[in-house]
C-alpha cells in the first residue's frame, strides 16, 4: 500500500537502499545457486564413485567364484577326456582282437589261396608275366576294374601312343600318322594273338584255375570286410572288458555335474547374500563423506530458500511502496541517484517533476 511522501529526498534514499539491498540479495542468491549446483554435482560424482566401486567389487568377486569352479570343471573335463581316450584305445584293441578272432578262418583260407597262386604257376611252368594284374586284365578280365584297365590300355596303345610318337617327329604329314596308327595296331594285335595262342591257350587250364583262385580271394576279402565293418558298427561293447573305464568315466561325469551345481549354488548365494553385504560395507565406508556433502547441500538449500523469501518480500515491498511513484524502470540505484541529484540542483517541488526532467534529459 502506497504511503504519503513527506520528504522527497528521504523517500528516494529509502527506495535506493531497498533496491540496493534487493540487488545484493539477488547476488547472494546467484552465488548460492552456483554453490548448490557445485555440491549437487559433487554429490552425484561421489554417488557414482560408490556405485562404480560396488559394481567393480561385485563383478570381481563374482568372476573369482566363477573362475575357481570353472578351473575345477576344466581339470575334471581333461581327466574325463583322458579316460575316454584310454577307453577308446582299449576298445580298439578289443575290436582288433575280435576281428582277428572272427576272421581267423577266412585269413587262413586266404593265406592258403595266395600260396596256391605262388606254387601253381611254378608247378605248370607258367611264364612269370602271366601272374600279373595287367595280364589278367587284358586276356582274362573278370571284374569291372580289370575290364576298365583293359579298355584303357587298348585306347592308350592304339590311339594315344601313335599320336604321341607323331607329335615328337621333326617332319609331320598325314601318311606318317596313318602309318603309325596302322603299324602300332598291327604290332599290338600280333603280340596279343601270339600271347593268346602261345601262352593263354597252352596254359588255359592253369590260368582258369588261377582265375578261380583270384575270385575266391576277392570273395574272401569281401567277407572279411563285411565282418570287420559289422564289428566296428556293433554298439555292444560288453565283450571288451571296459567296465573299469566306464566306472571311472561315470564317476568323473558325476563330479562335473556336482561341481556345476556347487557353482550355481555359490553364485545364487552370492547374488542373494554376499552381494548385499558387499554393497552395505562399501556404502557404510563412504557414508560419512556423502552425509557431509548432503548436509552441505541441505544448508545451502535452506540459505537459498531464505534468500528467495527475502527477495520475494523485498520485491513486494518495493512494488507496494515505491513502484507506484517511480515506475518499475526507474527502480535502479543509478537512476534514483540521478533523480535525487535533480531534486538537489533544480527548483522542483515533487518527485514527478524530477522524473520528468530526468526523462527529458535522456531524450
């Protein structure tokens, strides 16, 4: 509520003092706000440091638990692997012995047949080249492989060899190539017919018997292969005396499962109990420092609240006592001093006239 003015100078001095006090209080408020932000930032930093310490400690302790159990599991798995390798080696030895035992008659039969292949040519004075794979392939083929070798040999001799010789000659013409093909073909068939008539027909009985023996040997090999394959595929390994290995392997597998359960129990306990203990310990260790910062912040906020209250009160006081006379734009220390100076120096009786002169001078 505006009051009557009895002394213009005193009124303006009062207004200046209040405006000055308001400016000073606003300056105090600004410093308090800056201090509040500084302490809030410091508090955030301290809280983050505590949180980071908790996270790091929890993570390190958790990793230590995991590492300890993982090390035990790794050792147990390595032991399991060694046992499995030994079991597999023992099983392979058992398989070999079983194969040897179950194919012994066939192997003996094959040995006898191979001996016949050695003695029979000698007994019949058969030329050595007759007991070769290439001879049987060219003159008495029985298997797909022998037929394939025979056809390949004929193609190489009758088609490729003449052209290879022709390609190496210094002088080339079609007549020479035709002559090579004809000559080599005649030579090949001459040799082939000669061997057939002089050897194959002469020793046909012996050769037929040898072909039969070779067939028996092939059949024998197939039977051995079938038996060997069946033994390797047989999942029943009770006959290999692997009981002790099975027991040791089962025991280690149980140990690995037990260690895994203990690991999970330890991690669960850590999560439910130890983690809280670690957190409480670190929080308690930093509590005094953080409480001190919180107390500083509380005091600053109280001071700031008091300053804001003073500013509000002074602002309302200025608005109700001085703003109606001076106007909001003149409520500044230097402007009030200028108006006081006009009242001292000029012949004016009212503040309104002094303000009018001040504004005219500004213009």
